[in-house]
């Protein structure tokens, strides 16, 4: 079970419940939800410094203002939120949404694969790192956990979850289709059900010690997952991300011991026909923000237990290209939703987009290392305390995005 990456410590359920003296089978802990926007989101279009004359000149057909039809949503007189992210506007006003701009990796790679790998491993200058930063976070939680402690609502285990600590990729709770990939790179096993996975364990001792873990997994069978009704009139888009976040919310409400969840949003590689208030970017923005807003609404009183954070491997060029899009760049922005964030603020530094301030003379410069954000959110929300393990090659400072 440990090799499969889906099990837990023998008898952990009983001991954890006894120690915490709780009714629920698992001790209640804080939950971090991470969404990877794959393809590299154009942060300058998502959250636009609309008063910058250099950006307007660099993007004659892509630039959007805050004072026209279909325009940006003015956040603070300097930055405007793309109208596709309209669902974020109230969260920002309610100070439940923080934005960090100018964030990215210190590694200058423009390869999607390499940049995603560096961000998920948390070691942007070490390609050989075998573990992911979220898996290391699991190991730093400092208490016993359930089989549902770390769940990715994806078809396969993301790089962020590779490592020695148990985690599971579940593509769909309703049909129990699981790909349980070993946290050690290279081995994998596909099981169509929890029972089948259990039966495939050849060692009798392994079967016995894993019994409680699989019993916990069988809890899902007692829940009418297909007929789940979101609370507070929340309406999830019928998109892959919408389905993933709805299932994550179900797991949170079931109180099965979830502490770190992962989902993905694709389609952010906007090389051509990017559009403005309509088009590829606008559709992706609407899906991301509507899914997150529905998730947050569905949580209701459980919002205090959850922080949600997005990430993307890099940004796009300041200047638009010849096909109405933007090419691979450097810095982007990210969104953090929670009741313990310093919300209603665009954090980070975005200098005037004059050529002399651009990375390589073409890109928004990285002024905030992604590790300074990830570590602060994980440390403050999950109450971790060892940045040297979480991000071994980093010794930077936090940016103050968390209010606690």
C-alpha cells in the first residue's frame, strides 16, 4: 500500500480518533486546494495595469481599458480585472481574494514541460528532484492522516504529488475510476475499484494492515455522489474543472480527512486569436472564475477551513504577436481565495512596461519568486514550519499575502 501511494499508517484511523476524542473518524484539519493553470496564463490580460501607456502601445488589438463597453473591472485605479473573471470581483471586494502579480520562476525556461516540472517540484534549478512540493508538504503536516489526505482530481498523479508520502489521483468519484500511481516515479497501477486494488495486494500482512484504509475508502460507496446537490444555490460549470471542484467540495463535506487537493485548468497557451472580452482567453477566464466562485459558495460555513490557490508555469510576452496572440514569457499572476488572506489587494511589483524594465527586453519581469508565495500559504494555512524541506534551495522572504 505504501508503494502504491494510496494507503496510510496501520490503525491510524482508530488512534487519531481516540487521541482527538472526536465523533468523526478523522481529525479535522485545514485544507489547501491548488489549481494548476496549464499552458501559461497571460497575467497582463488577467489583471491589467491599464494605466500603463507602454502596454497599450505593445498590444494595439489586445489592450483593454477600464472605461469602455466590455471593459476591465477596475480594482484599485491601477489594475483592472478581465471581464471573464467577473465572478472574482465580489470576492476581491469582500477581501476574500488576493492577487499576486509579477510572480513566476527564477528559471528562465520557456518550455511548458520544464517550467511546470520546476514549479511542481519546487526546485527551479534542479531537474533531478524526485519529489513534488505538495508531497513534501504532506510529510510536514506532523500528524497521522487518512487515505484521503492528499487527493488529485485528475487522470494521473500530478508531479506536485510525487514522493514518499501517500497520495491518490481519482478521476471521478462517482465511478471510482482510480489511477493510483506510485509516488516514486516509474511504477504505476491502474485499478477499477478499491476492492480490485485491495485484492491485488499479494502480501497478507499488507492486506491486514491496509484493511482500515480501504474501509475508509469504502465510505464513498455509502454516499450518493451522483446526486450531490451543491449548497447555497451554487452552480458549477459543466467543465472538467467544475466537476473536479464539485467533487473536492463533496470530500470536504464528507469529512474524510482531506487536507491537500489538486485540480487542473487547461487551455491557457494563447499563441493566436487570444481575443479581448470574447475569445479563448475570455472563455478560460470565465470557466476558472465561475468554477472557483461556485466552489466557494458551496462551501458555506466551511470556508474558514479552506484556502484555494492557483498557479501557472509562466506568463506571456508584453507585446502581442502577428497572429493576435502572445508568446511564452516570464512573469504572470495568481489568485488566492480564503478568509485568512490579505484580500482586496494586488500584491507584488509590476514596474512600468518600458523596454528597460522588461526581462530579456520583452517580458514582464519576475519580481516575486513563486516559492515565497507557496511557502507562505502552506506555512500559514496548513501550519507547516520547515521551509528548508518544503523548498530546499530557497531562502527568500514571505510577501505578506496571508493575514494570519
